[in-house]
C-alpha cells in the first residue's frame, strides 16, 4: 500500500492562500540547500572509487543508448522529466537540469552524471532504488569513455517533420439465423462496413514540439484525438469517441407453450461516447496545471431481464421481454495541480460533476396466448445531481529505505429524482377497464464524505520490505421524498392520492476504518515471498420512515461489520526453464444488526440478526520452457464461499397470514459457491518463420441458494470449456499468413420446469479468422481477411442460433 494514491483536500480557509504562497518559497529554499550539498559533495568526491574509463572507441547506438533506454529514460524524458533533465538528445543532455550541468565533455571524472550512477553521493544515487538497476562497473566505464571522447550521439538521418499513416478497410458480413444475437455478442452489424480502421498524423514543427492527430472512422465506431505539445511549456489535447452496443431483445423460453418465446424485433442498441479537452501548463520548476472538461453520454434502447408474465390456461410463466429507453449525460470540470521536486510530489485535484439520467421502462404485466390482451407497466424515472470533490495528496522518498504518503478527500453530492409508474390496461385502449399509477415527484438526497489516508513503505533490509497503511472515512447521507397514487375509472373521473400522500425520510451515517499491511522477502535465492492483510471495521446507523400510507413503517438499525482479507504467496524459479508460483487468500466478513426501533414492517434489514460470508481461494501456476522452441504453462484455481445468516423466527406465512414454520431464526446456511478453474497454454516456434500458440481452459462452478426446500430454486451449476489456437507463418519476406480459432462451450441449464421456469444457458460458440498480408513496397501493404462465426444455444431450442461469414480488405499507407 506504500505507493497507493492517497487523497485529500486543500484547506478552504484563509490559511490556504498563505500555504500556496509558502510552497514556492520552500521549494526555492530546498533547491538552494540541495545545490549547496551537491557542491560540497562534489568537492569531496573520491575519484579513486570510480571505475576506470573503457579502453575502447565508444559507439553511442551500440554502447550508450541501450543503457539510457534500460535505466535512464524512464525518468529523464517526456514532458516533465526528473530534475528537468532530459537524455533524449545531445543538446538536452549537455544543457543540464535544475542542478546545473551534468556532463562535462572530456572530463568524465568531474561530471556529476558519473558521480550519480557510481552512487558516490548519498541520496542522489541513480537510478534510484525501485526505478531501475544500479549500473555495473563496465557500464560506468563505457559512460566515462563516452564523455571523455566528446559525447558523440547518433548520426542517423534527422527525424522527419511529418509522418502519416492510414488504413482504409471495406468488408461485408452475412448472417443467417438470429442477427440480433450476433450483434449483441460481437458488437457489429451485418451487411456492409468500412472506413478508416486506423489513421495517424505526426508533425514536428521544431525539435521540442509535436502535433499528433489519430483515430478511426468506421460504421458506428468513431475515435479521434488531437494533441499539440511543446516541451517546457504545455499542451492542448482534444478527444472524441463513440461506439455502439447492441442488445438482443428476445425474452425467456418455455417449451410448454405453443409460442414458447417472444422478441420485440427492434434494433435495440445504445450509442456510448465521450468528448474531452485538456489545457496543460508544464513550465520548468513550477507546478503543472491542467484544466479540463469532459462530456460523457449514453442514449438508446437496451433489453432487460424484467420479463413479464405470459399465460396459457392456468399456466403462467415470466418470459415476455422487457425494454428500457436510456438518456444519460455527464459534464465534468476538472483542475489538476502538481508539483515535484526531487523525491517529493504534491498534487491537488478538483472535480465538479453534473449528471442527468432519464429512463423509461415498458414491461408487460399480463398477456394471454391467443389474444391481444397485453397489459403494461410504464415506468419513467429521472435523476440529476451535482457532485464536487477535492483531493490533496503528498508523497516522498524520505530516505533510500523510507517512503511515505498521505492525503485527504472531501466530496459532497446533492441529488434530485422523480419516478412515475402507470399500469395500463390491455394495449391501453380498452376504456371499460380501470388503470392506476404511482408517482414520486420529489426524491432528494444529500451526501457528504471525508476520507483521510496515510501509508508508508520501509526497507528493503536484508531483502525484507514492509508496507503499512490506514484510511478513515466518514459519510453522512439524508434523503426525503413524497409519493402518491392515482386511479382512472372507466368513463369516469381520475382520483388523485386515493390512498393518501406518502412521506419518506431516511438517514445514513457510516464510518469505515481500514488498516493494511504487506510484507515482501527476496533474500532466498530465485524466490520471492509475499504476504498482505486488510482489516476493515464499518459502523453504520440507518433510519427509515414512511408515513401517510397504508404501508407506513419506521425502522432504526445500527450495524457493525468486521472484515479481514488475508493473502500470502510465493514465486520461485530455481532453474532457468522452470517457474512456480502460488497464492492463497482468506476473506471473512461478519455483520451484526442492532434494531433499536421497528414499527409496522419487517423490511430489510429489520428481520436480520447477523450474517457472514467466508471465502477461500487457492491458485498455483507452473511455467516450463521445455525447449528453446516450446514454452508451456499450467494453472489451477479453487474458490469456495459459504454464506450464513440468522434472522428472527418467522412462524406466519406473509402471503396468507396463516401459521407456518418458515424459519426458526437460527444459524442458516444461506448459500454456497464453489469453482474449479484449470488452464493450459503452449507457445511453439518450430521454425523461424512460424509462431503457434494455444490455450485450453476449463471451469466448473456451482452456486446453491437456500430456498426452504422449494423446487423453483435449483442449484446453478455447470461447466465452461474454452479453446484458443492462433498461428502466423511468413511465406516470404513480404507475405505472411495468420489464423486463429476459438471455441467456447457452457452448460448451466437448470431443471426448474416443474415448479418454476427452466433457466440458465447451454451454448456452443465458434469463431475462426484467417488473414493474408502482402507488403507491396516500403510504404504500402494490403491485407485480406475472412471471419466465420457460429453460435448454437440448445437451451432456447435454437431460437438464438446464427451463422455468419465476413470478408474484409485493408490497404495500409505510410508517408514518408
């Protein structure tokens, strides 16, 4: 947890302004002290401890560039390099950074860069622990010789000022069978498709600036991003993307009916997109500032599992499909401030979010086979909220063996919602039947949260490192609302509030304390041991009340939850060709309920005394490199969870109010879950031109829910098999063939027809792809691809089966 992001808020009081003014002063003072220490350290450098320069003519590309790429460029490149020092060009390397010149051509023994990589200056060792591997004497010798010989750099042709890449694509997909199921599974339509599968343009107006435009334009799948960046100044970034998600609007399946399934036969889909713009200022030695705006949206129709009842004589089954219209919009305004100085970083992040959601569900509530008598429930809901959050975070590598971080988060949410439910008679056309509705025009919610977090990592000492963390959260939430009913009589008046106006109140107070600890030991040769623990205590106070209706109630419950999550594992590789790892996890959660007040109603959680869940997981992996051309891996996982609950005794049937032995209220096993997951993979490179890989996995899972002996609730158990094969073969230097095949099969059908409805799924899914690619010249290539899909679903008697064929052609162009 030592490097986890922890959060917090800058003070909003008058002291905040002073703090902002003090921070640059502290930074300048720190830089002055650091420069002084560096000069003192440089004066005390014992050059006899430096490895001697290499006695060879150094080639930058061969000898120096690999060292930079492996150990240096991680921190000393990009828009905000450490110490404002870049090693990306000769000019940048010789210019130096915040601490002055790092390379003195011809004088390697006096160059600070050599002192850092030779680890002769305490707390300025490069690369720092955890950021790379200490350089060897041979590598330092090469760097010394490179500096003494004049700091040569690559003499390749200059980087082009303009680059362009585009990949047009065109194709056709034919589907026989359930095209709606095909769209849902593969997120694409049948018929023609095409556009730009990929495009990118890079421009370099100067050595320290870059303009990038990239994206794709396909049918119902778009993405474009634009970024202009200048080193040591800032950037402007814009992005927009949208894709389409499809839904199959077929409902349930019951073989006992003449019409055993129903479909709305709509082109059900949602368009999901996001647009954003960011302005960044990254001036040297000053805090970075990023101001941004983001807009997210989702709109369309989706299918739901809220299936309605269908009747045939005295038999009724819930198989009529449900549908929901969705319109969702989110506006986000963000401000990010960041300040880094050597081993410390400070950040402050502000978010303001405006959210709007409106939905409409139209669900069948009654349908009789052989008639047109369909009744519906029309549910319309709207929600809007404003949420603000501010996080403050600070961390620092205090010493080579001590890292610490901490922060604070404050967030507040204000939400308004409304709901209107109308129950319509058959087709809403028969005026001789009554209809009624339920309205909640005012539902208001407010929530405020404070979160403090601290963490640290110490070590390693003799291969042992320790991480510790603690987080405290307080949340206060209040809600109010009103609701009423209406009744419309045939050819008569409309009665509003005929059952009275309902008033609803709720309060929620929650406090969560989380502690985490982790150990890591690497002293055993070729082996790493690790152990982690998380302990969490939650105290919750919940108050709910409803007045003014025939179902009024009042509840006041205090609950406390204790959670512990323990993990331990190892990985070892005692031989070059063998690697073994294992992991064990134990998770426990127990909640106790103290019901201070219960009046007129046993709603959740007023009937519970306590509940708990216990989870155990085991996992092991074995990797074998049997030969240079064959690598294999085997893994196995086991997961098991037990759910227990205790309630107050229930001796009366709530539906009939007659005596019944529902439950004694003692310790009940509410459910169990168990799964075995095994997989095997292999990678083969039998010839230089060929690459083959395969994966096989098998999962057996079983979920059992206690239902007081009811035949309507059967165990949800089954098996899933999956196989993946892929391969590539180079016919010659310009032509390659590739192919892949995947197969998945699952059987989770349940025999519940006698007392309920057969649920679960039995399916077989095949996918095959084959491609040919030909390089026409340096900048142009063509590709052809064939795809085959097949899906069988015996559990729906083939209603969802399909077979599809697709052909695509691509042309890739690159300039210069």
